[in-house]
C-alpha cells in the first residue's frame, strides 16, 4: 500500500480539476480515430448525451451544474481526495 503526503494529494486534486475543466477539457476525445487520454472516458455520461459543460454552466443554476457534474466518474474521485488521505489502497 502506497503512502502519500498532503502535498501529493493536493497536486493530484489540482491536476484532475485542470484536466477536466475549461472550454476544451483535456479529457475530451480528440484525433482520428477519436481517443481520450482519460481512463474514465468510456464510463463518463459527460460524453454520452449530456450538454456541453461550458455552455450549460452559463444557463444552469449552480445546483443544476453541480448535480450534472456529480455524475461524472472523476467527480467521485475528487470527492475522495482530501488532505487527510494518507494511503492509496484498501
């Protein structure tokens, strides 16, 4: 079982937030054939019929946006990350 420091958890949290955020998130599929660098892409409802996040967040209430984003697998990972996390594994 690996041990992690508060700094490592914070870096992972920031990297994951950055990866999935913005007008053209890095987790989106690109190229031909279409591929994503995100290992959770195939399981993410964001890319299976949900409205574009950036555009939808301009029209939705904060609660609607949060509810929609909470269905993304990466949101569940982010919810698990906290400075109190000291071990990765069972």
